């Protein structure tokens, strides 16, 4: 039986079955779970009754199912004209519904993302709209007033008076967080910004998905310095802060990277190479109840000023002397404060971040300085996200950071900034729905038709600005400030058998075999990327090379998978593929290239096998052949 390229991208059920089988091999039999055997393996335990502690809401079951279903008939289409430095960059910007994007990325990035930061809608009654099957975030524009979206779906504003106000938000968040957990690495961390409206519900959902013991804390960020509505200030407490939930993926012990505290970076070095700083021995008034004659004495000829006494007694001074830390300079007495052990020099990752790092207002101004008028009200400061990335990704400077509610692309800006500061090579993946900007907004007047245009332009300008700021730093020319752009689109490949007859009729009428295999408006590169998404551990930034010496439509990605889209497979093409070094692990052909000629297909596969053995000096070559 020949192997077909799978229509599936990722099968969550099979993945979960594999995890269960790895723990209890004897309970999975012919792909089915023996639940009685599982109970026996678990031993005596108390089963959950009908009444149990959990958060539930209308639609939760469907939200769970949504997370556990694969995506069918959709792909990511490469947009080279919007990309920057596409030949060298390892960064991605993806336009589309983030639920679809997460499903499309799940196979390629399963367990590969070190850090996720998201700033989802806070459910204020104004900040997201929803359709029947999924919810999306939205800036205030004509569409969230109940108009029609680009696909003809009526959008409904999730207003606070709605009977399912909280349920709609939870149904939007739950499947996305489930998918986020799948692509986090075992030592990965997720940060989720939130405000008061849904903080309780988010905590319960995250405890359910990630586990309550994996909650590392909640950060309070001082996001405001002034009251937003002074008329209500006397009726209710005014919020100065927003929150950032911090969860790890697994039970692995996690250690944050920490910074040296500024006051302990000591400037002086002693004769043994140990760092220290000098502090003058202080004085205090000798009058009143604290006045003591025993605190007035000579320290190597230096006395306190008249009317004063030393803050330290003679015993303490002698201890300084014994340690070699007593110094007299310019007729003043000092003692050395020596650098402590490294752990004592570190500033903790505090659960409170003050306004000094930036507020929502300063972040809006920061963005405006880069791209002009933008219309964003909930921008985060670059320094805030930079700080989060530092604490998680300083020990892994090649890590991947994902933001699937990327908005104005602050996270991408922060990644590039930190890389410039410490020479890292961290990569970013930004995901954003291309929501239209209000035609009356300043952003629209400035030429930005949707949020994605703002995000992409911000990355372009911020990258150049960072390179200019660090132009004198060694190696800054290697800073990756590019990104490849992809958009969610319909599949390029005719997977559906129902359309086969239609395509076959077109082929018989004289059209090329492309009409039989592919949908209109496809490109070869689109097909290669779509196939790439179906392979584990091959990121979308993997190199794609056209093998022009073999054929005009033959490609290889990641130096591992050959995709032969030639309409006819000749001996020259087969011999060329067999001669590739290093040897590919898989070769993919078009079924139509063999025109239902079983003998031709068999002879071609035999020739490929023989040629591979020839180039491998007679040794067996492990590889796989599939067909589309």
C-alpha cells in the first residue's frame, strides 16, 4: 500500500493516546484504550462524583472539542512582498485568526516555544466581538457595531448586558490556551495580561489547563498614573494596575534569570582581585539620650566633628581593621563593603512592576513616535515585555517567543531590542487578525488599513531604529530585524475526493495536470510550505531550495524533504534525487505524474532505491516515499 501525504496536520487524539501508552503500554490495545485495565493500573483511588470543584459555563464542552480537532482545508500562504530579509530571517509574522494559526503551527512547533506572551481582550464590553463559531479581538470600528466582516459573517459586540458575556470570552480563550500549552516547551513559560473584568475566570481556566501547582505567580503592573474617568472616582476604587499571569508548562523546577542589583555592582578591586565599594564611617549627634562618650575616639588620628560621635563603636571599628577593610583617605575614615556571593547580588523577579518601566500612556506615545497615529488604547511598553523575555530567555539566547494577540507587535520590538543589548538570536512569531481600522481613525488616514499593517510597519521601523542606536556595538550587523509574512488561506492541494471528478474533467479537456492536483491561484512554493506544515519539527523558517539541476519544479526543504512537483518523473530526475547529499529522509511525488501506470510507478521506485544504494556504496538507505 503506497503512502499518501496526510491531509491531517496534527491529530490531538492520537497524540494523547501516545502519551497514555508511554505511561501505561498495556492499556492501549490496537489503538483502543482499555479503561478497565487503566483503572487496575491506577490502583485504589477515589473517583470524582457528580458534585465536584470546577469552573463550568455554557459552551465549555464545545470549547474543549474545538481544541482537540484538527484544522482541515486551510494553510499558510507565503507573502514575499510584505516580508523583510526573507532569505535570512528566522522571524515570522502571520495574519489570520489565531485559533486557526495555532492549529496550523502545532505540528511544526510542538513543544518548541520557550515563551508565550499574550495580551488578549480584557472583555470590557468594548474590546472584542464574536461570531457563532469563534471570537476575535477587535479595535473599535464600524464592524464591531454589528456590521458584516470580510467573509460575510455578522459580528456581534460582546456587551456587558449579554446573558453570556463571560461565557463568550471563556469560549474564545479556552481552546487557544489549550493549544498554547501544546506548543510550549517542557521548560516553557506563558505570560497572560489581564485586568479586573476576567481575572477570576482566567485564574481558574489556567489552573485547569496548566495545573494550579504550575502557577508561578501574578505580576501587578502599575499601568496608570491618572484616573481615566474623574466623574466616577468618588464612587468606586480606581485601578492603577493590570495583571500578568505567569504559568510554567510542566512540573519541572523553573529558575528565572536575574539581574545584578545596581547598588551592588562594586567599582573598586582590592589586591586580591575582589570587588568592593567604600562607605564613609558615619557620624551622629552626641547630644540627647543617644550621646555616649565611648563613641568619641580616634580612628587612626581621625575624630568625629565637634558635637558628634561615631555611629559605630570601637569594637566594630577594630573588626573592620582586622579584616583589612578599614581605610583612611583625605582625613576621613572609610570601611570596605565587599561583593557578596552571586546569589546575594541578584535582584529578585518581583511580582510588582512599577510605572518607572513604562505605563499604558507612555507606551502609546512610544508607538506614536515610531509609526505616527495608531488608535491603540492598550499598548504595552517595550521595556515591560523586554523584562519578561530577559527573565525567561536569558539562558537560551536562541529561543522562540510567540505572541498570538500581537496587536502593534510590541513583543517583536522587545525581542529585537533585547537581542541588540545582549547579542542574542531569539526569534519571534507574531500572530494577528487583520482587523480593519476605523475609516475615521488617524491610523486609517495615515494609510494603515488594518492592524496587521501597523504591526508590520512597526517591526520594520523599530528594527532599523535599534540598529542605528547600537551601530557601534560589535556584531550588530548580524541582528535579525527581518520577518517572513504568511496569511491563513484555503488549501492549495485538492485533498477532497468530491472535487476529483471536476478536476479530472478539466484535465481531459486539455488543461495541465495542475488542475487535477491543485486549486486555482496556487504556487509551487505555497504547496511546499503546506507540505512542510505536515512534518514535525520543521519550522516555517526552514530553508527551501529549488533544485534546478534536477528539474524546474523540484524542491528540498531543511535539507531533508524533497518535494518533486514535476508533471512527469524521468530517470534523470530520479537519478538526481538519489545523488543529493546529505541524503533526504523523504521524497514526495505527485500521483498524477505516473498517470495511473502502476508499472511506471513501481519501476521508478525501484530505480530510486537502486540509485540510493549505489550512492551509499551498497548500504541500505532509510527513507520514505509519499504521494500527493
